[in-house]
């Protein structure tokens, strides 16, 4: 079995940039939670923690699969992004878990933006917006 996690073709100029970018977004999403612990009530922290634990490996696998132009990876990312937004609609208090509170205002803004894009609802929306391109460039 030939297993290439990082196909060389993703570094070529004609490789679809959307697959490259969404693949990185999925990988960042899978590992970013390891460096971040939100300050929220315990019950909400458990809920968000389970979301990250359950979603980390599938996001990592689908990110690499998308780089390899696999259609199943596009489906997986689309479903996980939709599930993430659905969870936010069902438990709107979980939005607080994406916001970073720091004594330095610039850190608060920058780190909250990173969390919202890489690990939160903005990233989910970006993935959903990229669905047509993901399906066009996968097989």
C-alpha cells in the first residue's frame, strides 16, 4: 500500500489553492485545541472538549485526504463543518469558548480571531463556502 500523507503535487503552481488552504485549515483545527483551554463554566467546557476530542482525528484525516484529492474527505469536512455550526445553534453559549480573554487587548483580538477562523464558526463557514470547489477538484 502506497501511503503518502503529503503529496508532492500540492506544492505545484497549478494545484487548486482551495484544497491546499482548506486542508491546512482542517489540520490546524485538529491540533489547535491542544494549545487552548477556554475559560467557560465546567459543563460547557466538557461539551466543547468532547467536540474537539471527537472531531480532532476526523479533521486531521480529512485534511490530508483533501490534499490527496479524495471526494470522501470533502464530504467529511462538509459534514463536520455543518455539525459544528449546528452545535453552535443548539448551544449558543458555546460561542464563548472561542473567545480568548487576555490582559493585553491586542492578544485578545488576535487570538480570538485565530480561534474563530481555525477552530470555530468562521472556519466552518469557510469550509461550507468551499464545498463547490472541493467537489470540483476531488475524485
